[in-house]
């Protein structure tokens, strides 16, 4: 009896030890998985930084940041035409922000008004039908939008322009921006929807109690209360527009023009990265390395937008808790 | 007395008028909101319709009917019926001869060459496959349908404008007259383009298909899923269930939210510099593509998995712990299965 109890005690303690080792190993695996996301960020920062530093050893960083001329060639012979490539990123940034601004002028009114209608006016049934329909727009691959922009919208805008005597490039910023705006509508609408839904009902009731109509309550009470959430959403959408690639590769141009004219062809940071890296490239020419410098620039710009947006949204959440 | 009454009356009239205006603006505001949704859905419908109405033509392919003389002297002069011999024969010549016989008045070299362009270069292989499948065809004359070339196919589909000068379009006036003749004799037919689903890319549009691209997409997705799903779910489990609430887990949280908003092209650059540059993995392989996609989708999976884990009531975990389960057992035997069930 005594020995049996002791044997079983030894047995369970051994089982417990095995169990403990397994759990320790499992925990190690879990921690390892959780660090993958961190490692990815570190990998992004280091690979961009490292390749960019190699680029800046060939092209001064001031030329890159403040140069007004972008024509990325590296000469094979010294007497070649255009032998000295110029790597001024300003026209690319200007093009990127021009297209993003057009996209936001399309997306913000449509997205915000849709969100207001869906969250404040629509009946439950209408909302259950309309919201998923709107979200189809977000589920369409961007390459389809690019195709649509390049083959349908751009010729349409060009023909409309020639109808009224305007000379519009078939790779106009307007076509790419407008289609990008359509893509971003559900993004803005769903983030604004969340912000509007987070406004406490007591504010709504107070507005009605003071005799305001529903529209007045929305405009003067609910929208101001939801504004931080909405502007956070708009910043996130902006970051998305800046980083959008397929639409601009297909519908925007490749010539770097420094212009604010939405009817002209402009190019963007993302479109240039794609153009620089497709095809056969040597890995250490300034031309290839400039893609990483552009990538670093893009990463930093979107990071600023994202951090600002997340901070605004976070601060706003605490307000009503 | 009457004065104040009058003033009150005037006020209420003013209020009534302003009320009407306020109700009008209410209606307007509501209408604008509805119009915004309708417009957004209108864009969607327009996009789907315009792509659908342009794209559906790719599912059709024009075929040309020819009288092919499977000449034994050309295909198998020795009469061996050896597949190696049969597959080396000049089937292109058979196609050309059939076309020549059909249009005997086409004489000049240039015209003949453009006549030969009626049939796709895949036509000779279609004939070869027929002969290999049924050698008894040799020596007979049969009516055969062959794939038309891309230019003729586009002309048949109405995608080549015929009212512009000859040198501004892909097919010449002569070719159009041959096309019309073939068409009036019932020798042109539009069929379902099954080759579109069974072949890879090609320089000849009529022979191109999406199979290779589809397989590549499938492989990339497979790699992506095999990597991102377990890593994403396990890191969600760690962050939601085990991670101590401190600065480090705060940083991880912010990091994941930021990573979710990093542009996809930056992930591409990471793949180029790290996976191809540092680790020397093979270029253009679905392995590299899938891994980069996995890193890109990881934050989304983590956020979604955390949300569904958070939705499992903590009482379940407490109950399991109370019954003597270890932390690990409580999480993996009770919380994770329930969270997974919620997700599906």
C-alpha cells in the first residue's frame, strides 16, 4: 500500500516534469511567433536603411530630398547622353500627393456622407443590405481598379476633355486619383461609421431634447463629437492612398512632371519603385538602389500618417470610457 | 395688449417659416446622404459592367473551317505510321495548301503570306494531334475547324474598327474580303475558348491562357497560408493570453497596428533585400512571393484572431484552471477551440 502510493507519486511527478517541459517549449514557440511581427518591422527598417545608405554614398542625400529633377539613369559609358542621372524626389512626392489629394476629394465626401446615412438614417434592414454592398468595393483587388482606370476612366476623361477643347493626357492624375478615391470610399465610410457609432446616445437625445432636427443634431453635435475618430480614419485612408501601387502603375504616367495640374501626367513614388525594379537590374547601381531610398521615404511618410491616426483614435476612445 | 399679441403672432409666423426651412434642410441632408451611397454603388456597378462587357469576349474564340487534305506524301511518305515521323511532318504546309485551294486567285507572295495569317500558328499542332490520335486520317480529305489568328478573331468580335484607313488597323482590306467570304460560306464559328483555362501565357494572344498564372497564384497563396496562419494565430494567443501587460507588449501592439498599414510595395522591397539579397532565395519563385505575402497578411490575422480570442468569456479559462488544468491546457483545450469556432 505504502509502496504503491509512493510509486504513483513518483509516476505523477515524472509526468508533471514532462508536462512542464512540454509547456515550456510551447511557450517558447508562442513567443517566437509573436516576435515575427517585430522582426518584420526591424527587417523592413534595416533593409531599407542599409540599401538607402549605399544609395546616399553615390548620390548626396540633399540632391535626393530637394532635387527637382528625376531621371534615374546610370551611365554605362561616361560620354553617354544624359550620363549623369538625376535623382531628385520632389516631383515624385508632388505627383504622389496630387493623386492622393484627388483621391481624398472623391473619397471623403462620398465616404463620410454614406457613413452618416448608414449610421444615423438608414433602417436596420437597409443598413444590412447597403453596408455589405459598399464593402464589395473594398474587396476588389486593386489591379482591377487599375485596369478600370487605365482602360475605361482615362479614355473617358480624355475624350470629355477633347470635347470641350482641353488637351488631357491619357495618363492624367485625375483618372488615377478618381478611381483610387472610389477604392477608398468604403475604407472612410467604415471608419467614420465606427466613429459615429461610438458617440454616446445621450448626446443624440440631448440634441433632440433641445428641439434640434436630426440633421442639426448630426451636424452640430454628433459630427464634432466623432471628429477625432473621423479624422483618424481620413489619415489612415491618406496613408493608404500614398502607398497605393497597382492603380498608379497602370493608370498614372512614368514621366516625372512637377505640376499641380490634375489633367497632366504625373508619376508617383510607388510607380517609380516598380519601374526601377522590374526587368533585369544590377544590384548595386544607383538606379536600383534609388528604389530603396524611395521605399524608405514612403515608409516614413506612411508611418507619420499611421502613428498620428492611431494616436488620435486612441486618445478619442479614452474620452468616452 | 393687441400689440404684444401681434408681435407674438409675428414671431410664431417667423418660427413657422424657419421651421419649414429647417425641415427642408433636414430632407436635403438625408437626401444627400442617400445619394452618396447610391453614387458609390453606381461606381461599383459601372465598373463591373464595363469590365464584364469588355472582358466576356475573351471567353470566345473564332475557328476557321478548312478542307484539309491529309496528304500521305507529306505526312508519312514511307508509310511507317511511326508517331515520331508523324509528329515531324509539315502540317503548316497542309494548312497553307488548304487556304491556297480555297482562294485560288490569291497569287502574289505578300498576299499569300497575309492569307496564311488567317489561321493561328497553333493550327499545325491541332492537325498533328488529330493525326496522332487517328492515323487513319492520312490520305483522306476532311473538313476541319482550326483556331483563327488573333487579328481575325478580333475582327470577328468587332473590336477592330473597319471605317479607318487601312494602315491604321491591324488587318488589311484584302484580309477583310477573305474574312467576309469565309463568313458568308459559314466557315467561321465562335466557340467557347477553353484554351484560355488550359494553357499558359503566350506571345500569340489566341493561344494564351491563365493556367500558369492561376497555378502560380495558388502556390503563393498556399505558402502564404501555411506560414501566416499558424504564426498569426499563435502570436495572437501569446499576446492575448500570456503576454505580461507592460511596455514591451504595448510596443508590440503599436508595432502590429503600424505594420498593418505599411504599403505593400515596402514589403516587396523587404523581400527583395532580405529574402533574395541576404538569404539568396530563388527569384520569381512562389516560395518567396508567398512568404512576403505572409509577412504582409500577418498583422491582419493577428488582429482578427485576438478579437475572437477576446470574445471568449474568461470564466471558461478560470473554470479550466480551477479543475487543475495548466495555463497552457486551459488556453489550448478550451479558449482557442472556442475562439476558432467563433471565427468560422
